[in-house]
C-alpha cells in the first residue's frame, strides 16, 4: 500500500515578474501552519479539497507548510498504482485551479534558496492479498518501532539500493538543492542527506512514524514520476525480503549533527549530492535495468544524463556575481 504527502507552491507574479506568495500577509520567516496565510488562500484550498473528496480520495488534513506560499494536502493511502494515478492527476488539478485565479502552481522541488523544498514522502506497507492485513504492523518489535521482521527486511533492501533509487524519486538537477542539511529560514530542512533509517526521526532517509506499521521515504520530491519511483522501491524492498537482509539498529538521534568522520566510523553513506552522482548510481545498479527493462533504462539514463550535462555548461548569475570581476 502507498500513501504520498504532496507538497507544492501556489504563487503569483509581482509587477516585475518575480514569483511571490498569493497572500501579502504570507511573509513569516517560519510560516509553517500559518493560519493567516492559509485563510487568504482558503477558497483555493477548499475548492481543491472538495474536488479531491468528490473523487473519493478522503482528504484528512491540509496545512500551510514551512515556506511562504507552500501547502500540503494529505489523503488516504491505497494501492501503489492508484496512488500514482492520483498524484499525477492532482498536479494537473492543482495547476488548473491556480491558473483560473491568475496564479500558478509550482512542483519544483526547491524554488527558493532560503526556504524548504517540496517533498512527496512515500509511506509504504505490504498487505495480505486475501485478508488486507498490514504485514508491517506489530506490537511485538524488540527495536520498539512497531515494525515486523518483514518490514525491516523491506527497509534493508531500499537502503541497499538508495543511491540508484534517489535518481528516480529525486529526478531533477534542482532536487539535490532540497536534499541538504540547512537551506531554510526555519533552520534545518528536515530533508534526508544520508542512507539510514530510524524511528519517528525526520533526519533519516527512511522514517518509521510513531504508530509503526509503515515506512516513510523522505527523499522523494513532488517532481518525481510516482509510477517509476514506486516500482523501483518495491523491487528493492522485495529483494531485501527474499534475501533476509537486516538494516541494523534504527537511528533515533539527529543525523545532521554528525561530522563526516563520525558518519564514516558508523558506516553511513551520503545520498547522491547531485543529479550526476545519482545517474551514475542508477547506471551502476543492476536492479534498475531489471525493473525498467533495457529500453526504458537507456531512455531514462540518457535523458537525465543530458539534463545534467546541460546544467553543467550553464553559466549562472551566482557565478557571474562571484567571479566576473574577482580576478
């Protein structure tokens, strides 16, 4: 089963063509759960939630997120294919509802340097086909996370293939500007940086929420192709189950506070730090070709490789301001 927590920006252009929040009051440095910012966009949110519920999606929460103009809408989990369909349609629906108001929706992972990015956290579990029983849920977990042995094996499989998976669930150049320790006026970004898992701890790539019974992948962003991301993570998790892998002990500590030396001592790897690194991992991991097939594997690899090369040859304003008259 799969539940996804979509985050996105609703913005308008000011008189100079710059993207700004639609609410003039949405200016707080720490705007998470800002009531005023939400109320000023409430007609939009209400229409969106009503449309989603009209389709039977069962929205259970919505809020103003931790960046100005950013929102999150959460709705009930379902099978992975249906959830992929719903996220794909949701992006279209959000964009159209914003457009008719003269605004626009952005599903760019990190539109602003000093604000949090937009994730699409994957909440995953396996269910018994006959009974519907959650095969990850238990009240008898020696590690205290509320996860079965099957769930831990699933986690271990994803961790094994995490760098390659990252190329699919964080698929753009911009995605890797979200996956940093700091880059927000609020302080930490709460986006993952390392290949690790833990309990109710938002500094891990994989988090087991407080109630247990599911695994949340926090590396995925809202630009990803959910069909491809879900397929690759499912295959990795099932490999972990087949091979009886174990992920080790969960991390309850703030992973951001470790030095590189301490991380190396603990055997903890970084996630890819650029799209280029991620595509290298995608190409090197045999699981990706097994899941994608030869034709799709080559198409995805080549398309993303070209995207990375195009970015590398682009000269940015940051470079000009830093170097043009420096030497």
